[in-house]
C-alpha cells in the first residue's frame, strides 16, 4: 500500500508508469494468482494519470485479468478525457459489443459520433443495426419453435 501511495504522489508530478505497466502485464499474463495485481488494476488514482496509449494497455490488461468493470471504466474515462482518440473508442465499442450491451453500445456510438471518423461511425452504426436484426430474427425463431408447445399447453 505504501508503494501505491508513492505512485499517487509521483502521478501528480508526471510519473513515468512504463515500468509499472510492464510489471503488471507480466503479472497478468504469467501469474496464476490475481490478488497482487487485481488491487493495482482497480486503482483509479493510477490509471487516471496514464497517457492515452497506457490507458488502452491498462484496459486491455484488465480485460485479460477478467476485470471487465475496470476495463469499461478505463475506456469510459479515456473517451471522456480524450474524445478524439479513435483507438479508445474502437476498443470501448468493441468490448460493449462483445458483452452484448446493446443499450450502452448505442449510447456510446451516439456520443462518439461527433469525435470519430465518418467511416468508423458508419461501421459501428451498421454493426449495431445488424446486432438488432439478429436479435429480432432469434426472437422470431424462438416464437416459431415454441408455437406448437404453446398450442399443446392451451388445449
């Protein structure tokens, strides 16, 4: 904990977090014990002080470690603090899509619209429409397949 307090103080003075990121990456990728790095990953006071590329790396490591809430929080903060950083948007939207969080995805695509390229925006809007149409088709399939059973129940 004293180590983290030291990082907090250095962060305000413009610390270089490269070594911390390298150690964290090594721990996440090669360690079976999560207790050591999970506390560090969740430490907002650290990841808020990272530059954009480092925040992307942090969020990615959080995903790999299974800490999806931290990954989402880092991406959200990144897109708020650096809204024109397209890589941040791409990773954030991709994770929301993988997690099948359609409402959040739609809201973030709308928010991203004024900051990202038109081609990227159109691609995500198209993907969202495709997700919605697949969901509708799945509902129709379920209704068609369950119709005979519903008739049996009501007869």
